[in-house]
């Protein structure tokens, strides 16, 4: 049998994995600059959490979740997104009982059964940011500002931020009644998914990519908001103007999860050959109480890490190049292996990246390996001396054996090749 990774999954090897580390490090630093702290939650949860939190009639719950029974017959699901898990954590740990705003970020794999295509996998990765404890529209603006700052930190200049308001449960339910009545007259012309959604999840008809041209004549949700939601939306737009953040209103942006209310937003770029969404989010003021906690407003977003990597790489591949660092140690003389081995571990103990040759390979091939693996120096040990080569500049210098400590200090970043 030939073993392969399951369809819709993939292995991530160097140098891509090193690029991932660069991107994740920058995302983490930026989130922490905004006051967010890291949380880690399980890869699978009780299935009811996602049914309750995301919504029974959403595409995720209906068609995309990886659900299974454990040995005691309990239904469990690999997490398809992170917000429901974060909300469960928030309630279970009693954080909802405390006043103040709680800010978190997370990173990890998510799972959805979808048709694999470019930038979309069945196991994919999200970097998520969530803020709970305030219904201030300026917290919505903060999240959108973090989105903007994040993509711009990767030198991504060509992007567009879409925003919309889907109101609260009251004004949205009135709008859905109006929308449903109009759609019933024309729904026969829509796609199969829309014909199903018109009775199960009416708002998602607005989000259809196939029939979006048919929705131009439908009433706009943001024109049907209650006074409170309308004021909230106006203040979000005012806050964005204060920070000079450009956006475009998209009346068909509704997001695909039931827990959203009021502000929803999305960021798209054309770098992958079309307007591709790389992150999306919004407000979810009823999710915590829906899961049994104290009523706690929240807002957040999830960034598609796989897509962000593709965008960064296609836009500026040099951004993902790690600087050369570390030293590769070798010797053409077999009797000096103990010395090579000792120096390698001495450098590691000093906090330096160091490697040595564990195979009987020529010195020339080892230099090529060190260069390919992005080492900064190559140190060759001889019986009477040692030669240090800077693989960036090509500069070489010979040191006597008595100068070993000087070389080690130099390689530890506390000297130069003079």
C-alpha cells in the first residue's frame, strides 16, 4: 500500500515551514501590541457546542463538520472554527463573571469537509483574535484596525475591507420576513443552495456567489436597522474615518455563522488571481449567553493562515527569507571528529545554532549543504589550525588552534573576523 496524506491535507516542510514561523511571529507580536493574550483550546469539542453556537442550519453544521463517536458513544467534532471554542472556554472558566474587556488570540488547525482547491483545505489553519466584554463600536473599529495593520505589516498594499451591519435579532428578524416574502416570488430562478436556504437560513441567500447579480433589487439590510443598531453602525464608520481606514460597504456581506450580529467585516485581496477573502469576522453579542454564560458582548475575526502565506509569498517572496545564522562545523581529517563534535555542542550550549557532518561526505558537498540550509559560517577544523568562512560575504580567515576560544566568542556574536 502506498501511504499518502489524506485528501485535503498536506505536509508543510522547509522552507515553507520557516516562512510560517516568520508570519506567525509577526501576527503574534502585533496582536500582543494591541493587548491580546494567547489561549490554547482542544482540537475537538462536544458536537452540541458547534450546533448550538454556529447554528443548526449553517453549511458548516449541515455539511462540513468532521463528527465522530468516542468509545462511550459521545458525539465529538473536530473544531471547524475557533470562536465557539473560545466562547466555551470563556463560560467554563467563569471569565464571564468578571467585569472588563478580555482579549485573546489563538492559532491552530481547523477542519471542514469541503472540496479541496487552491488555498482551501480540509485541514486548514486559523489565527483568531477575540475581544469580549464591551459592546462599544470602537472595539469593532479596533479589530478592523488590527486587520489593516496586520496585512500592511506584510507589505500587502492591494486589499479592500468590506463592512456591513446585520443588525440585532429584532430588526434582523423583521428584515428576514420582508426578504423572505420577496424571495419566494423569484427563488425558482436561484441555485439549489439558495432554494434550500430561503427557508432555513434566509440571509445566506444574499451571500451567494452564483446568484449575487439577482440580489441587486432586494432591500438592503443596513437600511432596515433599528435606531440602536443604526447608531452603532454609524459610530463604527465614524471610528474608521478617525483612523483614516478605507472601507467599502457591502450590503450582501452577512457571514455564514448564526452567532453574528451588528458589525460584520471581511478583508479581500486580488493576489491569488481573484478577490480572495483572507480574513473575516464581526460582532457576536449573544453567543456567550447562548452557551449558558452571563450576557457578554464580543467581537473578533479569524485569519486564514494558509491563504495569508500564499498572498505574502506571491506578493513578496523575499519577505519570507530568514537571515543566515549559525555555523556548520566539519573536518576533512577523520581523526578530528571528537574535536568537531565537541565544538558543535560547545556552540549550542552558548545558544548558537550549530551543525556538524554525520556522514562521510566531501568537504565541498558539506559547504553546499551549509549554504543551502542558510548557515552564516562554515568552520573547517584541521590538525594545526581552523578556517572560518562567512557564507554571506565569502570572506575567509585562518585561526591557530590556540585561538579556539576567540573563534567561539566570535561565532557567539561577541566579536568579528579581524
